[in-house]
């Protein structure tokens, strides 16, 4: 493995801890943006969808999910027989070194405990049966089954557990589309999943929430009302929920590249002395549940987009031999660069490495958009990470660093198979940070370059793409 070139000007910020969690919410798949639209017009599709939803044990034993929470190294995934959804991991557990899989009942409890505006109500009998669940000091409202049905008939979203109606999620305002139940459920889901990961990483570090003085959220939600759509600061809501009473914070948005920008912003706050300990967090995207469910049904597969991904990273001052972010490596995709794959590779990999005296072949591992190909390939979206790795390999060929017949070796040695759920911001490089930290600690790698791209054109304000990257290595000071 290569060693990062010594640099007396290296600016490092310590990565103190990383946590990832997945909330398995099969009965919320129907409220993903794609399913909710299709189910309104396609009679009988709801029944077909229900038959292809996984139970919690299948979701837990799914190999990419085991990689996500740290029980399997990414490099091992390519060795496991496919399809992964049929070849489940024997003895798989919901707990991993980085986090856990949360089942739907516990997720509903998280919703109820974080709801400050009486949006969530549970069916009384079901609520009593789940009394063992932790609602973290706040007891949500409950009522008889008839009341739940009546509320859903008036426009509330029905919360199911299988075929059983177990609750209702209300609108925040009858005339405000930004406070419609499906929007508020999306936002509250992002809040509670991000908060869950933040609590987990603090627990793993034996740190108190009061130690965090700034929180940055980079989820793909839009918190606001009709006068301030996307106004945001979910970060402060997450800080409150976790008990980070000394923290303030703000949201960072850049589509799929948001987490990388958030990491650079957080590290810069520490390096400048503005903050001492920063949490970068993101919750899951409910809108992206079941995005490709039609292709999964067509191919007689289970609906694999049934989880909400989340993460939390704690940043602090660099300590000796600690895995760190290299702020002097941070790179952004400028307006002039255009959106061609080669330009992305040049500006987000080649150029930042060059300013540190490094070449493409000096990077031990690249973290790119690590979408699970078992989700994307059946829908015609291709193997996204492999395409990105081949682009980097092709650039290495153009620069005379490797021969053309060595491209596949480059991909195998410095890349990995995708394993992240298609949650937009979650797969985009940040999903590999936890594994990179562990590999750096063990000496299996000397460095890793994380690269994320963002599709700004989705907002119809520009045709531009975007991107951000940075190197992680160990502080040898």
C-alpha cells in the first residue's frame, strides 16, 4: 500500500467516531415518492407490493446491510454469492460495530417520542401491546381503532404494521402543502433517524451530548412552511432531541454531495477555533423508499428500498495516530468544470492529489457513490460505483500511470462493490468513512479519497452538476 506523501503544511481534523443505522420500514414504502404516485392510479398494485415486502430478519441478514453497519468489510462483499437477497447471511445480527438495524415498531416509537406537535397517534390496543418500547419519556397520544380510521378518512396518513392499522399521522395545517402529512412524516423521519445515529456514536465514544457545541445536518429533506419552504435547521431539532444542550448548528444542502460539504464545513469550524466538537449528521429520505420498486416486482425480487439510512460523525482536534480529514486536500467542483465524468475525476481526484504531491495511484482506496447494484441494475440505472471506478482508472491510463490492460486491477485494488441503499446523500462516499477509519487504524490502508457528486439540475435552477472530495489518513504527528 502507498503512503501519503509527508506534508509539513497538512491540516488535519480528527475523526473521533462514526455511526450508521438503518431503519427497516416496509410499511412506509407505500409513502415513497414513486410508490405513492403509482398506487393512486394503479388498482391492485398495493397488494402486489405488499407481497414483495421483506420481514425484519431478511433485511437484517441481507449482506449489503451487514456491510453498512460494519459486520462485513466492503471488500468481502464481492466474494459473497449473489443474488444477496436470496443468499442471506446465516447468524446475522442487527447490531454492528457502526450501528444497528432498527425494526419498524421501534421506528414508530422514535416517531412518537420526537413528535412535539401531536402529529402521531397510535391505535390504543397496539400501543398497549408495545408498552415495552422506549418512548424516551414522552407518551404519544393513542385512541380506539375507529378513531384512527376516521382520522385517515379525513386525510391523515395511515400507519400500518402489516395489514393492521396501528396509527395515523396528521397534517400540520389544512391549507399548507408544506405541512401535509406526507411531508411532515418525511421530515420527522429524517430527524429521528439522524438523532438515533447521533445518540449511538456518542454512546460508542462514552461521550456526553453536552460536549457537542455545533451540529450540521445534511439530510435531503425540506423543513419549512408555505412562507419559508426548505427554511431548515433540522440540525438544531436533532441537537435538542439528543440532548446536545450546548450546541447550535445549521443545515448544509448540496443534493447527494451535501454530506461531504458538511464534513468540510465542520472540520473548518474546528480548525479555525470556532467550535471544539462538531457532529455531522443526516437522516433517511422517506421520499426515496421504493424508488425502483416496479423493476423489483417485474424481476420477482423483494422490494429492496425498504430502509431509511442515517449516519453521524463526530469531529474534533487531531490527536496523534488518529484517523483524520485532510483539509488541505478538500476539493470542490467549480462552475467552469462542466459535468463530464472526466472533468469530475480531474477536479475531485487528480487536482487535489496533485497539490499534495500525490498521483491517482498513491490512493489506497477510493470511496465514491456506493449505490447497491442489486437495486440499481434491474431498473436500468447500471452499476454506479463500478462506472465511477472505471472513470478514475481511465484517467490513470491517460496520465500514463497504469496500462490499459491494468484498469480492472485498478478497480479491484482501489475500489469496492456498492452496498448502500439508494438514499441519495447516504451512498455518496460518506457511507465508506466508517470502514476507512477502521482500515486506517489497523494499517490495512494508508489513505482513502472520498468523492461525492451532486445533481443540482434536479432543482430546475441550473443544469450544473456538483461535487466535493477530501482525503482521510492517519495523523502521524
